[in-house]
C-alpha cells in the first residue's frame, strides 16, 4: 500500500519532509500547501518531477486525495489546516509547536469523534525523545533541575515545545515540585529564565544552531547532564516517517513520539 502524503509548509523543514517522503518506496508526496505559495507546482528535491502547490488546504486535498498531511508551520496556520484536513477525513502528523492547550484538547476530541488518527509531537528526533525519557527517570532522584534549550534565530516560540514537554514529564514523575532557589538580586531581570514546577528554563536563539537541549540535575557534590543535539533537520525525518506510517492505523490523537516507539 502506498501512503499519499501532502506536506504543509515549503520552508526549510517542509522541503526536508518533502525530500524524505519522496525517498521512501511506500510513501508518495502528492502536494505541498503553503499560505504564501505563488506558483502552481513545486519541484521534488531529487529533480524527478513536480507536485501541485497552492494556498488552500481544502482545494489541494480535493484535487490530490492525500491519506496524511504532515505539518511543520506555525500556530496560526495549523488550526485552519487541521480543520480542513479532518473535514476531508485526512490524517495528520503535526510538528508545529506553540499550539495552545485548548487547541490540542479540541483536536483530541475531534479525532476521537470522527475516528481519524493524528500524531502531535514537539520533537521528532529519536535522540530527543530518548533524552526526555531519561530526564523523567532522573527526576525521581534529584531535587534541583534546569533546562537550557538552544535553537536557530528564526524560531518563533520560546521556550521550545520540547523544553516544555520535557519539563512537564519531569514534573509528572515526582510527588512534589523541584526546588527552585530564589536569587536575592537579579542585576539583569530575567537572567534566571522562566520557571515551571520548580524547573528553570533558559532559551538561546542564535544563527548556526538547529535544535539543542540539555537537562541539568544537581545534588550534593554532583551534577548530571543529559544533552541532545540536532545538527541538521534530517535528524527529524526518521520520526516523521515513522509517524506517517503509524498514523494510518490510529483512530485517535497520539501526543508524543514516545508512544509510538514503546517508551510511554
């Protein structure tokens, strides 16, 4: 069975997804949708052909009949795309971050009501999922923890969805919040970062970075650092391809790649 895939977004991540999908023998890219599309067709990265390119999810879905839409865009575009995809019975793989809890809750309800599968993950790199899993394990043994996440300077949201998901999992692993030492005087406001459940989160945005995160735990006389680095966007593709295949057998929303690889 060939899975027909529409890609949402034609930026760096969208083009990487298009390349990865085109390289798989059981997947077929059938269209690319982007609010800012100016042409009617877009070339495949390997130069073997073109696929339809447009601004309307509903119109492209009607023309190309995809089984799955893969979306790496922004929190303003994703809700519109999601509604039009679900109305057409199309499954979703979503890597957009910064989505509201209300939207995620509504998406889960709609998927269950319609019996349509979707996968939503803050990070599709297998190593990042393992980092989060290990951080959850370590959380049982330390009272103090901080997260430093580092991304390219074009990232729209801060902190990253991965950092927030990591902190949420760490907090859920404990009976009590982490200890967050108060600083008597911050010479520069905000130096200690944001805080959730006693975990300080620091965001770095620089050109040259892709996606990096380290979780630091501190105890008497020791520290433990768990770090993951994505040095290229291709690091996310194995997880994306896995999700595209897995979502075909789902009839509900799955949040987190960990649930697809047996870690949850």
